[in-house]
C-alpha cells in the first residue's frame, strides 16, 4: 500500500498516493491501537486533532466495530470560540464522529476553550494530570510546521501540560494546546501530513530543523503518514 517506508529514530515515515490512502492507513493504526489497549488495560485513551486530514479519519471510524464504551477521548488543541462555533475542533469531531458512534458522554473530554485560554488551560491540565500516558496521540501539521496549537517561535512554560496560546498565526488567535511534554506522554504517536503546501515544512523537518511538530515523541511507536504531495514524491 505505501510507496516508501523507512524507519529511524524519529519514526516510521510512510508515503501514500493520496489523502484517502493516508486516512485509511491512519484508521487501521487507530483500530489496532484501540484493540491492544483495551485487551491489556480495558481502556483506550486517544487524543484527537483538528484539521482536514484527521476529519477524513473520523468519517472512516464511523461504522467500525469498536468497543466504543471503552474509549476515552481527549483533544490536542482547541480554539477559543463559543461552544457551538463551527470552527471549534470539538464541533467538527462531534458532527463527524460522536453523533454517530457510542462513545459515552462522560468519556468525551473536550477542552473548555469557551472559558478563555488561561482558564481553559488550567482546567484541562487538572483533568489530564492523572490520565497520562495516553495510548495514542493523533496530530496534523500546518504549513509552518505547527502541530496542535504549538506554533514556531511561541515560547511557553515547558513544565505545563496545557498552554494558553495567544497571537496564533492561524485564526483564531486565541487557542489552548496540549504542551510538547504532554503530547509526548503517549505509547503511540500518529502524525498525518497531506497537501503540497506542507512540503517545505516536511523538508525542513527531515533536515533536522527545530519545528514544533518535530519535537513530539512517543514511548513506543511514531508513525508519520504523508501523501505524495506533502512528501514531494
Ligand atoms: C487546528 C489544528 C492544527 C491542524 C493543522 C493541520 O486546530 O488548527 O489542530 O494543528 O491539525 O493546522 O491542519 P490541516 O490538516 O487542515 O492542514
């Protein structure tokens, strides 16, 4: 299925023909991670992402025979907008996935970004503190190499689990993001990168530049799935 595969200390890089193939591969990795986590611990803690590629994965998850009641769902970042704003990651995820599968409402842990960045970050950090590590963190990457809402050049307190983000270059400017150290407390990391607009950042990442996305690590397995356009293949 993949056109190229190589493994190194920063993960398994795989290039697929198009976005649909990336989403399908991501689906299979998620299903496998869920099955393993539920078999060994009876619970699957997953962090979901915003963005167009993850959205395709959520649509594919609908209709899968998963043990949804054992899923605990978290978000990697959120935009500080009203709770029902269509630009919220939570709204997109609810519409594509949660309205259609049986994840228990009490197991859906959205970021309360409507409270404002500072209050939401503090509240979410308290919620997450005893839930780590995650079983799987899924992330997208922006054209500037950002991931979640960790943007190049932004300085945060590295000890925090969750950051209040101001002046984000991608609208809206006010956001909340899990930190590098929080996102890296995961068994598996899955990064989805599609579209020609990401190619420059991919080149920088592969050349060892210090991009936010390049800083996230995992305990066991990191998979970076790209389409040909992003990979420049
Ligand atoms: C957000 C996202 C952000 C996103 C990337 C990639 O809230 O904006 O969490 O980090 O994942 O910008 O987005 P695309 O897949 O749409 O390019």
